[in-house]
């Protein structure tokens, strides 16, 4: 017999269906609540609200578990390539060799960006944040491919848009960086893998090749895989909600990039490094900053600590921490900012404030240190996150369209003034 939840309201009893996921995740289906009871539910920040049924990512925050399509991220980040994982997340299964070859060929084929788009870069002011640039460049892509604007076209057309996005986002991201530092844009090299090509476009110059270190390439591959999806987070929910109005995929992804930018979400990786530098420049008194983070009258928070769903540890952070050590050892980097990070972690993890609130270092605590060691400018860190998250955004948008989900439109409890009559200015006092 299927479970039901009982709700008593104004003395009347209602039965609500219970939905159980494949990993025994339980939900009360309140979709008919308003029409049967006249009540809505209130849940600011959606802390307790399931917005969809999804088969892409499973996450168990209490036990630090993260799977894409059933495969643990520990295995995927150890053995797979980013494009293989992108295929898995989007299409639902690991690719055969033939499928992977087709996917890789298609992505390589689409890496060039329309030459007219280069002119946009001339219009951005010096120092423009690359997340703002990337978000608008991706939105602009819809104007170059007007055929992509209807999300209900045959799958082959939609697939072309998906492949174009994966291919061109890497090129656009690297170009945004080159423009911001006043270097000439490097064109993609299609004989390279996805990550090698990105490193080439970021760091090579017309006058000098960039020698790709396999440890750096591997760390980048891991970082992108670990960011590939994270179920209904802020940016993914944004992508789904924008797409639910039947807006095209480019606009939906552009909105996702904007949502990711904030320091409470993807922007945390930039904020972590800025915070560590601030602590170092202030004399390196880690305890002082931990105390500031605990002080309720101080708005300062330890960036890279805490997570909405992981309450014991972030499984991505564990993998990244190891990759971080590998990269720093390989490149022989001694970074004083890393010393501050290690001290901060040690002090915070022993502090009752952090223990009681289950605040652990999240993925962004370490990712910035790797990016910095590789030579990626701080303002590009969140762009790196966006590059990794793109397959997840695409997969979630695709799932939402395939499920024919209705337009996303939350309700509210109105707390403003009751009805009152307009008063002309002279009489307002
Ligand atoms: N430093 C100090 N205190 C913190 C921190 C922190 N980083 N994070 C949470 N807290 C405290 C809060 O003040 C609150 O304390 P209280 O119960 O005494 O009021 C308690 O811990 C719970 O915090 P909430 O903000 O309610 O938790 P929520 O789930 O809403 O927020 C979030 C999660 C946004 C990630 C938060 O922990 C945070 O701001 N962290 C720093 C930013 C960060 O690293 N973001 C990256 C997240 S990972 C990602 O997006 C990829």
C-alpha cells in the first residue's frame, strides 16, 4: 500500500500522496494543496521544497554522497574525461567508444566562435568582470543562431545547440581572459582534448606555445568533472525556471551564469582567495578572522565554508584537496595563501561554532588554490566553475523540456498594506 500524509486544517482532514525516490528520498506531494485546501506552503529559499523529479544527480548531504546518473564522482573523477562525463550527464548513459568519438568530433567541430562576436569584446570596459562578459556573450549566441530559439524543435537541432554551447563556451571563456589582459586571442586547436585545448587558448601566445603539464591537465579535468552537476542548486534552478517559460537554451544558460556569479554560490571560489589574501595582508591572524565570522554583528563569513546540503563534508572537497596537493607539489609552488587556508581549516574545524552548525570546507575552498597555481586569474575562477557546470545545466534544461514541466511560478504570502485609496500629492501632507 502506498504511503499517504495526513494534514489537519481547520478541523478537516486531508490526505496527501507521498512520493519516494529510487534512493528512498521521501516527499509529500502538495501540488493539489491549493485547490483542495485553499492553502499554499511557505518555504523561503526553497530549503525544503522539491521543485522536480530528476534522474540526473543523486546527492546525500548527510553522508557526503554525490552520483551522476548513479556513478559515484570518486570513480568518474579518477577514470573518466570531462567530455565522457558531460555525455553521461546529458544523455543518461556512459558513451560507447563510437558515441564518445562522435561527441568529441562534434565538440571539436564547433569550437570556433563567429568572428563578428569578437567585436563585442571591444565594447567592454577595461577590467570588465569575465562572468558579466560570459553571460552576455552566451545570451548573444542566440542572435547568431536564430534557428535555436524554439526549444521544441526536433532533438537533432537541440543537440546541435548543446554541442555548440559546450564547444564555444570554452573558447569564449579563454577569449574573455585574453582580452582582459590585453593579449591576442588564441584560436582553438582541434587536435587537443577539451581540457588541453582550453589550457592552450588560455595560456599560449602567437609567439610561444604553452607546454601542457599532465598533472595540470588532470587537475583541470577533475575540477570540471566535480562541478558537472549538483542537482537543483541556485544556478540550475535558474536555468530550469528560465527555460520553463520556453525561453531558448542560450538565454537559460546565460541566466544560469548570472546566478552562479554570486559569492554565496559559484562566486565563492573567487571570494575564498580574496578572503585568504585579506587575512594574509592583515598579518595572518587566523583566529581573529574566525572570531569575526562567528560574530553575529559582523557580516563577515568564512568563504568556502558551509553548504546548503552537505552537513558532514563535501565529497568534492576531499578529491579536490588531494588534486590541490598534487598540483602544488608538481609545480613546486609554495603559496603563503595556502598556508593561511590550512590554518583556517584547522582552527575552524575545531571550533564549536563550526562543529555545531556543521560547517565544513566546500569545493570552492580548494578549487581557487588550484586555479591560482595553474595561473588562472582570480576573476576567472567562477568562469571555470561555469565551464564545468555547463553539462549539468544543459541536462537539467533537457530533462525539464522532455518532462513537459509547467512554467515555474512560485506563490507568496502577501504582507503589504490592505486596500487603500489613492491620495493626490497636495493632500498627502
Ligand atoms: N561562516 C560563518 N557562519 C556561517 C557560514 C560561514 N561560511 N555559513 C553558515 N554560517 C552560519 C550562519 O550564520 C547560521 O548561523 P545561525 O544558525 O547562528 O544563524 C548557520 O551557520 C546556518 O547558515 P545558513 O546561512 O542558514 O545556511 P544556508 O544553508 O542558508 O547557507 C551557504 C549555505 C550560503 C553556502 C552558507 O554556508 C555560506 O554563506 N557560506 C559561505 C559562502 C560559500 O562558501 N558558498 C559556496 C557554497 S558551495 C557552492 O555553491 C558551489
